[in-house]
C-alpha cells in the first residue's frame, strides 16, 4: 500500500508540475493524434474489408497505402497547426498568470507598490483585481502594524528611560534622544515650569547646533517665548502644534516665519512646561508623526508630573527629617538641662535640708521629735535617691563616659534589680566607639523598649543583643510576653503606640530601620539596624 501511495504521489507530482503551456499543447494535440491514429487504423484494417468487395486485392492494397499516407500527412499537418494554435492560446492564457506570479514575487521581495495588470475582464482578470485589492489591504494592514509597532517601541523606550533612577533633566535628555532617533527631526529642547514660582527654565536639549545655542541655552527667561506664552494663555490646549519662533527667525535671518513643533506638557491641572522640536529641512513631518508626538507628549507630561511630585515629597521629607532631628536634639538638650537642674538644684537643696535635719536631730533631746526627724530624714533620702535616678535616666553619664555597650549593660542590670525580670545582654561591640547621635538613639530605643515591656508585655524574660551586620549596627530587644496584634501598629487611632513611633523615628532619623515581629501570645521582637556609614 505504501509503494502504491508513493507511485501515485510521484505521478501526481510529475503531471501537476508540467508547465501550463505544455498542458495546453497537450490538451490540443492529444485529440488530433487520437483521431489521426484511429482513422489510420480504420483505413488499414476495417476499410480494406469493405473495398475488397468492390476492387481486386492489388488495387485495395494500393488504395490502403495511399489512404494511410494521406491520413498520416493530414494528421501531421493538423498536429503542427494545433501546436501553433495551442502556443498562441497558451501565450494569451498564461501571460496574465505569469504577470500575477511576477507581481507576487515583487511584493514578497518588498516592492509594496507592485500590482498585477488586468489584461481582460475574464475570470483571470477578475482574479487579478481581487489579488490587487487583497494586496492593498495587506499593505495597508502592514503599514498600520508598522505604525503601531513604531509607536509602541518609542513609548516603551520612553517608559524605560523614565524608570531609571535619574534626575528629570537626564531623563528628558534620553527621551529627546529617543524621539530624534525615530522621527526625522533636527534638534530638540525642553522648557520646564515651576508651578509654584511661575518661572520657566531650559531643562534639557539634544543635538542643538552650536551656533543656535546662544539663542536658547544662554537666552534669559524674560521675555517669554511664543510657545511659553501660548502655554500660559492656554491658547493651544494640550495638542501638538506648529509655533512660529522669533528666535529661529533671528538665527536663520529670514524674512518669513520659521517654525518648530511644540508639545505642551500638562497633567493633573498643572502646566509643567513645553517640548520644542526642530524639523529637518529635507524631511517634512507627516500627520502620523504629529499623532505619535501627541501620544508621546501625554506620556512625558505624566513623567514630569510624577517627577514634580517626587521632588515635592523629597523636599517635605527633608524638612520633616530636619525638624525631627532638631526636635530630638532639643529633647536631649532639655533632658540634659533638667538632669542638671535636678541634680544641682533640687538634689543639692534636699541634701542641705537632710544635713540640717541630722544636725537638728543631734541637738534635740525629745525622743518623739527625734523619731519624727528620723522619719523625715528617710523620706528626704529616698527623694534624693529618686531625683538622682531620674537625673541619670534623663542624662546617662555612663553613656558619655564608657560608650554604648557599657551603658546598655548598666541599664539592663539596674532594670533587673528593680523589676524582678530575668534579663540577658550580649554585645559584640564592646570597646567600640560610635557617633554620639547613634549611641544616644540606640540607648533611647532600648530604654523605651524596656519601658514598654515593663508596662505592657507581662514578660518573664527579656533579651538585648547588640551586634554588627553586613549593613550596619543591629540592636534586638526580645521578650516572651503576651505580644500584641501587629495590625494595630502605629497609625491605629485607638492605640497610637507613641513609644513605637518615637523608636521608629529615631531609627529613621539616622537612615535606619525598625521592624517589629509579634503576635498575640507569642512575645515581641524589636530589631533596629543603623547603616554603617551613619554609625561611624
């Protein structure tokens, strides 16, 4: 069965691959040959029997020879004439088909303007018309696809340029470079406007001719350009338009108007600036290019608006950071002042009072009076000790004299002695000195963390660990208490967690982070990391 299929396929290929002209000649020639051979066979066989009844054998034989020669000659002449007619018909029939093939090859080779000639209004002519129509639709669809791909490509390149963490001026330079690489333009420049100060400045330019630079790069902000004034007057809305530029007219020294393309940058109700593009002299800008520039302008407007928002947020963050630093510094200074006043003022006054009362006790002979004086002396002594403890907490002298590790160890020991909790402290940074800001911040964070544990955690064991990581200094404060719901961290109005807010702000003020890991009934772990560059 496989052999039969192969033979059938071979015959099909052999017969179907014969050129059309050969098929037409064969179609015309085969009937003539069949008819001639049939007549020749009939003359030589059947006709002799009929003539034998009329003529003698010799004359029948001679007649058969003459008839066979006549039939053969007529058959040959008919075949020759048939071949001639077939060639003529084949030429007439195959000429439009070959033209269609040639046209298809040209289109396949990239000649989009190639079209088939319509030789006649027959079926082949109708086929040529259909193929031409199909080619027109195909070329149109291909052009639309190319335009869309071109639009998507440049929009994607602009999006990639805007995603880079770079200054907006550098981003605009790259965007101008992308635009000029796909659209026949000569140069481009961008004016940005500060919505708050109501001022324009030349933000970026690309491929600006050296001799044209003084008219734009070194040009003062006032008076405004025509395009800038149009933006402020809202004369062109947000559409791309052709602007007649006096500066260009001065540069080119022509009497008529010289123009550039202007793309307003507007987004979210703000006017952020304008892009100006100088067309190339030899390549006019098409409507498709203008439509593409309109889409690009919308995209760039969003990019500039986002950059403006980021700038404002950065300025606010810098202001907030400076305010926070000043508040923390003022807080530490106020704590130091209060500590000195408590120690030098109230503490010394109470000490003097205690000395006078002891003197009064020695000179008084009444037992009841002595007993009262002793009770008052004990109260005053306790008050003095409380003042000293408060003064120390306000200004830990051990932190200034011995460093962070010793101060934290001392804090843990004192808290363990007064609270009854089990404390563990581990430090890998003993003997190392850091900036006073970092040491004070970490000490206050640890102090606040321990205070929160004593107030809320109901813990039995507390662990502090001070270590160095690949990124900076790490302080961990862990407890085995009741924990809390992490979804109610700072920001929950019912429990603002001011302690955690203060701790996080102190860490962020130094460029660090504070993370809280907790769950109800699972204890709490506070991890603080201060970057190395800020810790040294």
